[in-house]
């Protein structure tokens, strides 16, 4: 069985910084998620294959380790979604990685791409033997039933609407929109089961919870944006400094701390309080939101090199 484990992520993610583990832990596991996990297990018997949607910007953190246990031996593949917001080079590296461990994957921009050709091809190829069996029993044209799973806000319902070519599933840019499992039939041989996004009860590391917060998988109301922006800027200084300086028109001086950089961005943008100091809450939200929506460019925060213990 495949899984990228988050266990002891302090060791699994390189360049870990102890500071990250001192911050207040973020955890978000509302009641409907616990219910969803139970329902996913029940409904697994009804489907032929599982499509796990992950966020191409954070392939490790957006992979719920519990989903591996729920799916168990069911045929499955991975969709690296929001590929339009991710670094193309890194997305290709992730696909090569999945290929090397025999996990089929596709990358998608569910807003712009026509998802059906790739989706159809990958399902048919994985289920080739099963489909041949159906044919030999005279079951020609039997629908392939696909369960779509993933963490909140990753684009599961957008994928369904893309595949059905209609706005049938509810979509919004905040996590926790889909609340129940819901079937969607389409004419070209598929039945799709949309499911609510699920996280897991306790994140093992702050890096995972921060990554989920940067990309919008965690409910806004529980986030401390100043803390989130601090860690995001810190990551960007290390991994994508040019995107940071380019977007905000700032210079990065040696040994500049993230909070000084946030302050400078606030000054540049004129985001000030009545007293004339930088409104750090407001500028922090702006920075995180501009990252989320791709205004800082195509960025991937987790690379294949960050995986140490990856499957068993
Ligand atoms: N840029 C970009 N945005 C996307 C893509 N796919 C989905 N989105 C956006 O992501 C947000 C969340 O999409 P949903 O389809 O509601 O996500 P979900 O996984 O169903 O979320 P839950 O139902 O809360 O679990 C929406 O604003 C979508 O427009 C994509 O490929 N690229
Ligand atoms: Mg949804």
C-alpha cells in the first residue's frame, strides 16, 4: 500500500526549522469530517476506483495519510490539481516520482483544462482487466464508478463540474463546502461520487498545518494570519525569493527577518493603521491571499526531495 507518511515529519521534511514547531498548533477536524470518514469507508464498496485529488503546490501536506488506510487495496490514482498555480518543473518531478512507485497520476487545472480525456484514459487503463471481464460477461457499456476524495478546497467539486460540463456540484473558495457524499452521472460511461474534504484529527507537524493554511484547506476563522504570513514569507525567502521581491517590489537584504519583510511590504502598499504604523494583520492577509490565488507566480512548496519515508 502506498502512503506518504507524515509521521515524525520533523525528520521527513528537510530544512525543518524548530521555530515552526513552537507556534500554536492548528487543528481543524469538525464533526462532519469524522462522519465523512465513516461514509467513505461504507461507500468504497460501491465504486471501482478512487481518484485522490491533491494540491500540486503541496503534494506532501495535502495528502491525507488516513485516506491510504481507507482506500486500502482499491484501484486508485492521484490528480495533482491546481497545476496552474504550481511550479511546472516540480509538478513534472512529482509525476516522475509517482510513476517510479507505480502510482498513476495526472496533473490538471480544473478551471481551464478539459479534464475528461485524461481522466477517462487513466481510469480505463487502470481498470483494463476489470473492463475486459465485464465485456466477457456481456456487460458492455457498464459505467465506471469513481470516488473523488481529498482534503478540503483542493478542487474535488470543480473537477466534477468540469467532467460533467455543468455547474452541478457546489464550489466556493473556502474549505468545507461539500457536506455529504453525492453521486453525479454523466453520459460517457462514468458515475462520480463527490465527497466532503477531510483532514485528520491531529497534524503531526506545524509544517503540514501551515502548508494547508497557506493553500486554503483550513477554515479561515481559526487562523492567525500574522503567524501564517510569517511562515509563508520565511519559506518564500528560501525557495522563491524572486517571486517575493518581484511581486512586492522589495529588496531582500542579508539576514532580514520575515517580520521586517512583511513590514516593508506593508509600507510599500500603504497598508497602515490610523496611527501611521503598518497594519500587520491586514498586510499578512494580503500576502497569504496573493499567494493562494497565484499572484506571486507558480510556486511549489514541497519537492520530491522533501520525501524521505514515503510509502510502504
Ligand atoms: N487555480 C485553480 N483553482 C482551482 C482549481 N480547481 C479548483 N479551484 C478553485 O478552488 C476552490 C475550491 O474548489 P472546490 O471544488 O469547491 O474544492 P473542494 O475540494 O470540492 O472543497 P470542499 O468541498 O470544501 O472539500 C474554488 O475557488 C475553485 O475555483 C484549479 O485547478 N486551479
Ligand atoms: Mg466540494
